[in-house]
C-alpha cells in the first residue's frame, strides 16, 4: 500500500551549522566544513563546521570555566531544574521544526520523530528536572565519635559522544542527567547527523542555560571524538556507538587521565516466541522490534527464535507483514520505513544480505535496494537461519529479520546467551513460569515480556557483556554524573 499525502515540503531551513562554544555559534578553528546529507537522495543538505582537537580544546576550556567559576554548579538545584523545564516547553513548542530537521538529516519517518522522539526528548528533560533538587547524600553511622555525611557532587566536565541513529534521544539521555546533576558538557555529535543537537542547543540557551555549560562540537570520530576522549581536562566520558569504537574510547580515557567511562554499545538481541504465545501479537512486535528505525537500533530484536510448533505459521505471517511494510519518503504520511543513514551502512547491509543467501538461509522476501535513489532497502526476512551464520552473529543494523527455530526452553536460553552481546531480549509467552525462567536466565540489560522497545525516562538501559558498561536513564544515570565525597567530622563529645 502506498503513502500519499505529503506532510511537509523540505527544504526546511538549516539555521545552525557552526559549533556551539561558550554560548556562541563559531566556525571551526581550521575554518573547515564538512557536508551533511539527505539520506533520501544522498544530496548535500548543509555544510557544517568541522571540529577538531583545537575546537575540542576551546569547548573544554569553556566548560571548565563554567564549572569551576559557575554559575551552573553554584546555582540552586531549583533554578537548574527550571531551566530544564523551560527547555522542555520550548521543545514542545518547536516540535514540527525539530522533527522535520531530525527526519531530513537522518531519514527516519517524520511522524515517528514528531509523535515519539521529540516528545520523549521533552519527557526526559522533565524527568531529570524533577531529580535536580532531589539529589542528596546520606548521614552515615560510623564507629567512634564522628559525624559522617556524604555529599553527592557533580563530577565536573562531562565529555559525551553520540551516534546517528537517534540523534535527539541520545542527546536527551546524555545531556539531561548531566545537567540535572550540575555538570558542564562538551558534546560531540555523530558526523552523519550534526543538525538537531545544534538546534536544540540553541533552545537550551533560550531557556536560560548559562554560556559554556553545554558546548556542542560537530566533527569526525578519530579527530574530534578522540580528542575529547583523551582530553586531560574532561572528568567523565559517556559514549554510545559501536563496540569497536567503545574499546577505542575506553583505552583513550585510560591512557589520558583515567576518566570514568560509561559505554552503550552494540547488540544482537534475542526475541523468543514460545509455543503458547499470542502469535499475531508476537509477529507484529517481532516486526517492530527489528524494523523500527530502519533496523538501526542497538537493541533491535535481531535474532527471532520461534518454537518449532509455531515456526511455519510465524514465518508465513512475518513475511506477510514485511511485505506490507510501507517504505518511502519519510515525510509522507503513514510511511513506516525511510532510507538507511548513508551509503556505507547501505552497502554493509546489502553485503550481509548476500552472505545470508550464500550461507543458505531462506530468503523469504526483500533482499534488494528499494527504488533507484537514496539509501532505501526492502524489508527483508530470512528463515531457516542457523546460529553459526554471519547474519545470526553480527549486528546488521538494517531491515533484515532472521528467524531461527528452537525446541526446548533450556536450549533457547543457551543459544540466546551464546553471544558476545547482552543488550536486550524479548520474551513472548502466556505462561508465567516460562516468563520467569527466561527473564532470570537471559544475560541482557533489558528483558521485555510480551512487549518490546518500551522506553521510559525512568527505565534504566544498558548492556551486559560487550554491549556496554553502566546504565543510562532513570535513577541509574545520576550516579554516572556524581562524585561521592565522605565528610568525617570529629565530635567533641558523643552526640547521644
Ligand atoms: P557507527 O558505526 O554507529 O557510526 P561509531 O561507534 O563509529 O558507530 O560512532 C559513534 C560515535 O563515535 C560517533 O560520534 C563517531 O564520530 C564517534 N567515533 C568514531 N570513532 C571514534 C574514535 N576513534 N574516537 C572517538 N570517537 C569516535
């Protein structure tokens, strides 16, 4: 079925393309720019200041000053909270422009950005605004005549490196908690998607964020990103991206000043459909779990394990659903799937599809590019996938569903856990005992039962094994951005 109605007619204006340092939009120190693209066509959308080590230095200096001299960490928590709340209001006010820019630069459906992601950006900031004035230490009973308390202090200058698949949500997960705790920030956006962070960075200034508190540098990983990870004056590093790059930044952090690092990395998440599951519901959610955001989710349900007794029915229906998926211009109403982010990802995905065919998995549908321009790929389903095939082991990060067959619960637990990753898992069953067995046994940071991709500001997210270190969102994110200071004061005589 085709989507018809055009929602918005780009070009939307691109207003902010320079680095945001100390409250001003400035050119790169080198004067260089790099192109950013519209993935629908591969055409250049804007030229953006190309940050490098020198720009990172300037941004860190601004963040350092804003931290050491204030006003941000010295403002009352209530005042900080109000800035975040005003920002959330501005985000809602500008939902259409922000969503359009996100869709234009990333290729995701405009409706997805407008109905889910931009509202979630506002929601996350309101959630963390709520925490700002509720962060406090403890009074600790200790042996001897001492009054002991802990102070929960901001950690300092936070360096944050984010990817291109959810530019605004990654901004929210990183910037929200760091600001609520009173830190200052240098954010390095992904080279593919620099635009929306600059736009909302401007809104934070309008909301009353003092200059230097949030600095945003656009640029490439090995230059700007590496400079940030290895900077001696950065007190904490938060990274989301691939497992390989995670290893690099962890090493850079260790080699420089041992800044603590949180990592949110890749995944190959199992989605387990038991024999007693509601099959139609499981088919729909397995489809969503894999194809959402063009398959570009670190937590995608990318190994669909289906019990042998329902395997044929499930596969038939999964194929029918994929064939019905509406692919097209992300600005059109009803479109479920836009283009992949860039030609590199596009080629990589097609290579994985080829490898699936060569390894004798059954190609149920799709398998080729969609249309003749841009980076669109047909929704693709493989059945008869075996654990040792490349498509069952590596992160494809595209619209390619792989369906595997299982017999026993113990067997599927063993196979689901036989991965270097451990980000998420989905479990579909009506049996509470089966659900309990699986949720306890699966080695993953999130287990969704009869649902998938449920994200809420309060629910922590992160990975076991090589899917990462630490948790983001919820109360758990706060500890990433706080130092604990124990203050021990001798008492002249026992207080009681
Ligand atoms: P992807 O494969 O999803 O593009 P990456 O891990 O390469 O994942 O990218 C995620 C983020 O990490 C981006 O902002 C990118 O610029 C940055 N990055 C890539 N390489 C490095 C590096 N060597 N040092 C620091 N950051 C990097």
